[in-house]
């Protein structure tokens, strides 16, 4: 627990304004839209070109009258067009899951509803360039008809990047070894703004050890396991080019986080808390660093979540983590 000297927590108007206001979020939106529109999405600072996820191989089953087949689909979507990934009773059509179910169910021959699993349930406004969803079908499905159905369910907002058959027992949620998120934080251009180096110094100590991140989760059900291992945490300077290579540039910090699992809202809360810790360190304020706040067990010692628009689910891994996938 943090000492009393560290309070008040990050909840005042100045702190909220520092993270969210005066930043060119429109540039972030343009960059994410362009990534989703591309058949090979790329984010500023990516070191490697987009590639399909490494998934377990599918083997042709013995000839039978009917065989249940599991499909894995890699997806890109623009978060502001949806009210989150997970199906919602009040408005299922405006969720990523609802749109996918509506697209896939006509391909299932009316035998059953589409049962989807995913690598990560993104919040409202959060985009993805490498979400992985899986479902099963008793009816034969051709790749072309699956692509046409998904691409037509939310034109301009969601794209099927690739799809393939996987072993019957494959599950997009439980089979994932790690998830990777990228947060694009546009810089304010003010003298008191944070720099990438200061943010990186706050983030780096988080990596490599399993810790309790209950302080960073929001809206967690009672008894929810809150321990996780952050495999990588870094920040670096990038330039956003909203509108293409010849357009204006916007300075930004790319924050990259990889973990075996993330709690609800953990990434955005972690980003905002890191920004404020880096700011306080630059001002010479004697306050605890990010590691102490993130693992102190008190939500009131961490910040309100950073804007959803800046966050992108970059990919999920179904093989052991290898750092050479990163941009740094």
C-alpha cells in the first residue's frame, strides 16, 4: 500500500485533462481507420509487416457424413463504430460479436447459432488489427463465402484479414499464450508534456514477473483472478501520418504492452497512470513510481482510464512469446 504522502490519487480535473485534452485524437482516428481499411494493417512503428497468426495445423478428417469444423478468423475493426466486442442484450447489432454472429449464422445451415470465442474482449471505442475469433460449423463452409459474409457485415468498419480451419478443440480465448496491445498517445506539443523516454522508464520495470494488478482493473467481478505476467512494456516516439505519407505529421508516443492476460480496462488505466507518473517525475515531485501504484492494490492510487480511441488490439499469440515481434 502506498504511504499517505502519495495521496490524493489521480482523480482531479488537472490529471484527467492532462491525459486526454489538447491532443490530436483525430490524427489517431485517421491512422487506425487506414490500418483497418488495409488488407495488411500496419501501425506507426511496426517493425514487421503484418502476417497471419501462427496457429496449430488442421488435418483433413476421415471421410464422414458430417464433421464438425473449427474456424479461426483474424479480424481488423475500427472501434469507434462499435459499442465494444462482447454481445450486449440491449444492442447486439452494434457490437463486434453481434455483427460477426449475424454474418456467420446464415452459413451454418440453420442447424445452430454461431458460438464465438475471441482472444480479447475490447471495450467500446477500442480498435483491433489482429483480433482472433473462432467458431465451429457442422456444415461445410468455403473461405470465399466466409470472407464475403464478414466483410459485408460492417463495411468500412470491419475486415476479415484471414481465416483457416484449425483443430476441433481450438479455442481463441483459452489457447492464447499472450496478447499484445498498442496505445498511440498524440503529444500536446507543450513544454510540460511527457516524453517517450520518461514513459519507457516507468513501464520497463513491470515486465518479466507475475504480479497482482487489481489496482488497474475496473468493474471486476468478485473473486476474479487479478494476477498476470506482463511480458513486455515499452514506449517510443513515432510520427502519425493521418492522410498518407505526404500528409502532415503528428508526434506521438507508441506504448506497447504484452501480457499473458489483461484485466478489464487494465491497459487504458495503466497507460494513464504511466503518463501521470512520468509527468510527476519530470516535475520533480516525490511521488511513487508506476510499479508501486500498479501493484499497490488500491484503485484510488491509479488514474482514470485513458481515452479508448488510442488503444488497438494488435495481435494474440498461440505460440510462446518472442520479443522479435516488437517494434523496439
